[in-house]
C-alpha cells in the first residue's frame, strides 16, 4: 500500500475520533431531513434481510444505527470502532440494552477467529481502497457459512454514467478527501475468489440519493439541482412519498445490476465457490447488458430478477402513482434512469397512469429538441434570415411562438404514420 493510501485511511479514521464530529454525526443520524429517513430505512432493512444466525458483529459501528434496533429483535450484538468517542455515544444510545463494544481497527478486529454468524458494516468500506485485505480480516471472525454484509459505491455505475472506464486509481488521484471506494462487479468477483468468499448477490440502492446521470431537463446531475433537492426534502414528512421511494428501491433498483445505481449492498457467504462467483458476475453483466440495450425496458423481461410478479408490481406502482407528488417524483427519477428519456414505457409500468406519464415524456422530448433547434437558428446560415425582422433580431417571445408552432407541426401524426 502506498504512503498516500495509508495517509488517506489514517485521515479518514482519525477524523471520527473528534468528539464534536461524533456529536454532529449522532445528531445527523436521527435528523429527519432530505433523504435521511429513506437512506436509513433502506440500509437498515438490507442488513436485517440478509442476516444469518444470532451472533452479529457491526464493524465501524458508529452510533449503532443499524445494530441497536437488532438487539430488541433478539440478536446478540457486538460492535467495534476505532473511535472511542463513537463507542461512548453508541453505549449511551443503547440505554442499557446488552451490547459488547471494543475499540479496534477495521483491518485488525479485536475478536477471536470464527466468533460471529454475520458481520455487518455500513458506510465504512467506502474508506478502504484495498478491500481484499479488509475482507480477509472480516472473514477471519465469521464462522464458515456465515455472512458478510456491507455497502460500497458502484464503479460500474460511475463508468456507465460518465461514458468511459473509470478506475480506482483515477479516483484516488482526485485527492484524498474526495476519495470514496468504488467497486466493480469484476473486482468484487476477483476479491471474493482471492479471499475465499462466495458472492450471494448485490442489491443496488440509493437511486434517490446518489447517482451520476445528467438530468436531461436541467443539463446537470439530477441530484445537484435545487428542484430535485426540494423534492427530496418532502421525503422527511410525506409518508406516502417515502413508501413509494422504498418500493422503488426494494422492488425495482434493488433487483437490477451494478450499473443501476451509485451504490450497492454486497452480501457474501464465508465459503469458497469460484464457480458461483463467476455465475453471479455473468448474471450481473447480463442484466446490465439488457439495461444498456433495451429501449424501452420491459417489466416482463426483468421478471426473472424482480422480487414481485410483474402484474403485482404494476398494481403496487399504480397505487403509489395515485398521488400527484408521487407521480412528479417518480417521473423525474425514472425518466432520467440510465440517462435517457426512452428507458421507460410508462404504460408498461403503470396501466392506470401510464398514458399521462407517457404524455409528459413526449412533451419533454419535443420541448427539449425543438428548443435546442430554435436556439441556434440565428447562428445557422440556412435559418438566419428567419430570425431577423427588418434588421431586428427575433425576440425571445417570438422564439417561443416559433417553438410552439414547430412542436405542433412536428408532433402531429402524418398521414401514413402508425398511430
Ligand atoms: C460514516 S461512519 C459509519 C458509522 C455507522 N456504521 C453508520 O452507518 O452509521 C464511519 C465509522 O467508521 C469508523 N472508522 C473509520 N475508520 C476506521 C478504522 N480504521 N477502524 C475502525 N473503525 C473505523 C468511524 O469511527 C465511524 O464510526
């Protein structure tokens, strides 16, 4: 490991030792703003969904947001963290519930071999570029057949969204503070093979909170727009919107592949099975290939990977879309999915509201295309004359009128066109 990588790990590790930082983080974990409630709900549910056995270790436990709810459900919890201040805060929040806490390092766990049935770690692996080394240590404390569950950013998503192959080295070169470990499906398979772990699967998530697709309407990442942040802020207080968001995370994005969202949960088993790892990778790649090629994506084609039968899926989505705010948010999110407007056929996803939403998509299509076309009219040789009225340049209101007329003309079906 190079000095700069070790510096990066030390910097990130030390930052959490500061008591003021811990106080801020602890408040943030219960703060109900933006997509916080959604992130918590999705991540904690995923940990619990894949747990196996009773003895659980939480690595980099922090304030215990994933672990503390599990104690009441009968799990025997242990936690480790390099920050004593974090452990103190976790113990305070445990409020007398039984939990074993030990100060220790991610790469040198203060527990004996094979002490646990499952190991969970939330928002921690993202700090470590050498996941093979970390995984070898995590495997040591998990019993054979036990589980390792952790989240990581998706390198496949990043590469797909940027339209070029991005490497971990590229990300490291961007500077220490900015670094977040991103994992590709290929690297996950090779790391699992190297360490002697079996990939049970990944669950993409975080569609609402991280992603790199440019929003076609705003020509900037969806997440970076103030409009989208305002929509996200409703998640804090609108239960029906939150329920739809959880539905999409769990029953749509969560069933797809490593290119689908900016982040995924990894579920590994402590057993050696290189053939299963290869099969998993091929399946992940097959889903990605489908998502890349299909125009539009069809629910029936996704059926082998969805965790609900397509008609049940449609009925549930229809119910969520019954609310106006849900329709607006779902439209913004899914119409930018994979960075293209034609990824979704709304009628296929929502028999009841699909026609309306397809209409929105069609209007947006014409609006964007005609706008970019007319905006350049005054610069083009062939059309410049249209923009000049007796030496006076076309005013923006006339440009708007021109756009409207063009949209009306172009979107009218011509005789012979299929209706
Ligand atoms: C982003 S917080 C996540 C806390 C908790 N898992 C959660 O999801 O809320 C990262 C945690 O990892 C811990 N940490 C950072 N570097 C570590 C290291 N080298 N060994 C053990 N813990 C570490 C920090 O002290 C902090 O509690």
